[in-house]
C-alpha cells in the first residue's frame, strides 16, 4: 500500500515533468527568436534534472543524484555561453 | 588567523560543501576538505575581492524568511496567471526605479532575489544614476512595486551590508 | 509498473505530496512558455520550476533517502544551492541579451538605454 502510494505519485510526477519537457522542447524548436530557443533549452535542462531526481527516488540509487548535480552545473555554463553569444556574437572575446 | 584563513566564510562554506558531496564526516574527509578549502581561501585572497562585511545576522535571517514567503506567494500568483484563463486584461511592463544601495554585494543579492522570484525580472542597473530597470509580469500599480522593493528588501539589505 | 522504495506510511505520504506539488509547479511553469505572448513575459514562468518545483522535489528526495538509508540526508541542499544561485544569473543574462537585440533591431516596445550610462 505504501509502495503503491509513493509509486503512483512518482509516476504521476514523471508524467507531469515529461509534459513540461515537451513544452520546453516546443519552445526550443518553435522559437520564434533565438532568445526564446535558449529559454526553452534552459527550462529543458532544469526539467530533466528534476526528472532524474524522481528516478533516483524510485530506484534508491545515488547515481541519479550525481547526474542531476552535474546537469545543474553544466547546463548553467551552456546557457551563459549562449546568452553571451547573443549579446556580442562571440563567446570568447 | 587572518593570514592563514583570509576568507573564513568562504572557507567554511567550501568545507561544508565538500562534506556534503562526499556524504561523510570521517576525519580523513574533514582533513582533505579542510586543506582544499584553505587553499581556495588563499587563492581568493590573491584576487583581492572587496571584503564582505555582514553587520547584522538577524537581518539576514529576516530577509531569508521574507524572501521565502514572497517566492511562495508569487509562485501561486504566476501559477494562477498561467494556468487559469484571466477575466481582466493583464498588463506586463517595464519599470524604472532609483536604488539607494551601492554596495556590489547588496546589489547582487537584490538581483538574485528579484530574478529568482517569479513575476519580477532584473534587467539593467545603471551605476552612474543608480537606477534599475525591471520587468514585471503583472503590473497593476507601478508605485506599489517600487514601494514593495524599497521597503521589503532594500531597507534590510542596507542594514546587512552597510 | 509502479516501483518505489518501501517506506513507512507517513514518509510515503509526505514524499508523495512534495513530489506532486513540485512536479505540478514545474509543469505549470513550463506551460507558461506556451501560453504567454511575449519573450519578456515568458522569462518569468520557468522560475516556478526552479524555485517551488526544485525545492519540493528535493525535499521529497531528501525525505526518501533519509528514511531508506536510515540517516539524515542533506546533500540535496547542494543542488538547491547551485540552482538557486545560477538560474537568476542565466535569466538575467538572457533577458539583457534580448534587450540588447531588441534595441539594436529598433523595437519601440522596449525602453531605451539610459543616456547617462557609463
């Protein structure tokens, strides 16, 4: 019973997060401008990180947690580089 | 003390982060993390950043509480705007407001607070005039927003960072 | 199909509530990307996922792993720290880049640059 309650909740959360990722992908593909696409990408990686955390809860492994940590750090660098690129057209000045 | 540990706050935070990452408090990890944190503190001293001086820890706690409540409230407000069909016409727009704080750390904290709160977005700060450009999702009353930021956040930040 | 660790009832219900609130907030926040009209409005909504969504899912995760491993688990605080410090920075940079591009393109709807700027 306890397993069922938590299992259903986690599955429902994964469905919601999956839909959220689809919305982000829609914005990433659709645009219309470059800043919208980057915003979509930023949202996408945050949602993916949360999705990994729910997988970690499901399986009880810490591996997923570490993956989520790395996504949180690397995704940040990616978005900053892209935003910088929009501002001046060059990443390294 | 100050020569060995030039940035005590940074060093402590790094040590705590190290222990959280390794998920253990064994003497070996404390030693290793302590060495890394000390070296990082020394390296930071070479860069000579402006010293951070926190004058009132009580104000820090109060600000944290206020920000937590405000973030929760604006989450609900933005969620309502997005999820429910609105009856009245919602206006979003830019506002410009003058800031009294000049300390870079206080400005950074304010920028993070305002941007992390759904509904407000820090756009540009002008150092010479001290004016800040914000974007607000639900702009009902411009004066109300300016008063909120100046009263709730800026006063406490002035207390904290001098 | 449904797989989850076996927890005592209170922990299971607590974690279930937190994970659902967090996922719901993230879902609504991402839905804002579809429903809001302009870029500057859309920037606001994903912060729901990075504040309420992240905090609630991390709380659920901390609750589950504390009970499973029978020790107080707080390393989720690290993700909270990184996300809450980095998201404002990225959004600020992105919004400023958008502002810069709009000004260069001569968009009338964005405010002009302050003349007395440095």
